[in-house]
C-alpha cells in the first residue's frame, strides 16, 4: 500500500515538473512515507526522520514532508511539536497537502489553477512519468482503511475506517496503468475481499475482478490481503474461472490456537481456517498460499505457540510472514493485555517458525524442478532476469535477449526456499 501511495505522490510531483534523485542532499523535496504497523517499523521511520534534520538545517529551502501511518488520520499536533523542522504532514494515501504547499509556495494564481486542474485528473494511481517502460507490475489500492479492529492492529487507527474506491475510478486507473505498459496489477486492501461491502450499489470483489479481466493488454491480476471470514466461494470461483487472475492467495492466520485467535479478535477458529484452505486447494489445484503468524501475543503459552507450529505443518503454506508481537499505541491489546512473553522468547518462537517455513518452502519448491512454468519477467538483478510464476515464485534466468514484460515458458533447473533458477524453453513463449 505504501509503495502505491509513494508512486502516487511521485506522479503528482513529476506533473509539477520535479524530477527524481537518489541523493537526499540534492533534493528540493523529500517525502518520508511511513509505516508503524510494528514498533520496529516506527523506530526505523523515526531514525530516518531524525537523520533528515541536519539536511533541513543546512538547506532551509528543502521541503520535508512526513506522510503515512506515523501521521495517521486523527491530527498531528504532537508530531508538529516534536518535529518542528517538518514542513508538511500528510495522511496515508494523500498527496494533496504536499502539492498544496508547493503550489502555494512557488506559483502565481493562474499557474496554480492550471496545475490544480491537471492534478485533479493526475491524483489517480498512476506511475510516475519517469517509470515509463520500466515497470511491469503495479499496485492498485481498491479499499482504503480497515474497520475490522484486530486487537493488536494499529492500522484502523491510523488509516481510518474502510472505504472502497468507486469501481469506475479503479477501472480508469487500471486502464491508465496498462496503457503505460504495466502487465500485472495487484489490487490492494487490508481486507481486499470486502471490496464494495461498505458502499451500497458497488460491485463485489469477484465482479470487479471480472471487469478488470476484460481490459485488453492486462496479462495478470493479483489481490491481497484476504481475510478468512471474507474469502468466499464466489471469490474462489472467480480465481478459478478467470485465467488472468493468478492462483496465489494471501490468507493471514496469525495464530494456531483458538483462544489466542479470540483474544486477537480475528473472528474465526482454526477449524474454519483449515476448512477454507482445503476448499481453496481443492478448487484451485496448483495454488500457492501465503499466511501471517504473530508470535508472542500476550498470554501465548508454549502449548499455544506449538499449535501455530502444528497449523503450519497442516496447512503447509508457500510462505509465512512471521512477526514478533509488539504493543501498538491505542490498540485494545496494548491497553488491556500484558505483553508478557519476553523478547528472547519471542525471538526463539520467531526462529522456529522461520526454520519450519524454510523447510516447507524448500519441499514445495522442489516439486517445480524440471517443470515448465510461464514466468512474467519484471526486471534484472545482477545481470540475471527476474520474474514470477503464476504462483508468485521468484525465478532468475540468464538470458541475452530482453525479457522485460514478457511471459516466457521457463524450465526450472534449481529450486531453493525463496527463489528458483530456470532456463527459457526455446520452442515456446511469447
Ligand atoms: N490486513 C491483513 C490482516 O490483518 O489480515 C494484514 C495487514 S498487516 C499490515 C500485516 C501484518 O502485520 C499482520 O498480518 C500481522 O501479522 C502483523 N502485525 C500487525 N500488527 C502487529 C503487531 N502489533 N505486532 C506484530 N505484528 C503485527
């Protein structure tokens, strides 16, 4: 979501005539887009913000914009006091305060109006112009905010309540991305399956997938993140029916024990989660599953943690995003529950999950050896082409010709837990 938001700001800035630089000391404008979902992310953002102070002191004309979940949607007077050298504060997903600041600062009224008119159409989720011909995949937010309120999660407090974007706006953004050469679009939402449910008359996610599927030139569609309560048969059917919708489902579980899940306010049981996974695997066949697990949630005993281990052994996901619980300000768990699992114990549990997932991923990926899979190539890393299978596996290939944006049949010759190596099959491809 933050990558998409950052591109949105970059596109707006480039429309004002700014060009990107990788060197902070050459920049006229620096936007720090922040995540605070875990304490470690917030510490990183604070560290970066503090390090920018000396730049601002050296160059008072530098415009410093703090954006995203650190600012949130409920006011920022405290932040303004703590970081007086920041010029502009903006809520998640909103480039307007920065653009207004820059326009007010530099432009005549006539120029201001002219640019305002352009920006009204340019606030869409487009790629920055300098990304032309270089980006094969793009993220497209379809639901902002979240109204679920898991007991540990700060996102509803910082991104606000769930709001689905109008379908015509999404289709228009998707068309614009495809016109710029994007081949794969990933639709985003905190609970993406809930798309449309908050707005009377809006289509559901499966209907939206069907509409986007019709866009000429789009090759692949993905969506994330799903929630077990909202991953319905209709959505699974849409993935099964629509060849451009990739068989990869991100379905966070968070814990393997029903009492922990209840304390997390997730809204389902382990049994229900496993049944949903079974249904997905049965209907979609060659599908990959990713999940999230939090270790060391308040009160999580050794036995309860072991149930998370057992769950992963049962579900055998292709990927687990594992996080050590950290209390986040304002959340129910931070206010009412005691963070009683010591940091060393959280780390021990974290490593156990990591190691188990590495073993499961290795075993799953070994099944790809010798298989021919269609890989969409997204770019190069150290002279090798980098792409993804429909199941979202990362594949590297040595190849002389330009593969950017192409889907090529690729034979897998080596498979590790996190990536694979392949060769292009000469007789086929596109
Ligand atoms: N919306 C999705 C959901 O809740 O199913 C996932 C979005 S969240 C941005 C990404 C992940 O961060 C969560 O799935 C959870 O595993 C992790 N997370 C959120 N709050 C956390 C906290 N307080 N401590 C540790 N991990 C946390």
